[in-house]
């Protein structure tokens, strides 16, 4: 069973990734062991997502006005 705080952290990471890059951690190929390591190190969700995006040169999703 996963820690509730880890679950909340992971939900925040997924929400940010979907918002900005239209992918989540599963789409990005991140596994639970890798993600929990960043969580245990105290990485904030936004900082982790920014680092991951920069490392993998992701292109931010731009929403178009209707």
C-alpha cells in the first residue's frame, strides 16, 4: 500500500504534466520506484515536472482560444 502523501504528490505531478504537456507519468515512462525516489528526496511536484520537462526537452502544450 502506498503512502497517502506520496499519492497526493503523484496526483499533483500528473495534473501538472497533463496541463502543460498532455502526458502523465505513465505516458512518460516513469515507474513507481523512480517517482517515489524523487518524492522521498522532498522534490516539490512543480520542480520535479519542470526538471523532467527540461531534461527531456518537452514542448509545452499551448491551448488555443475557441
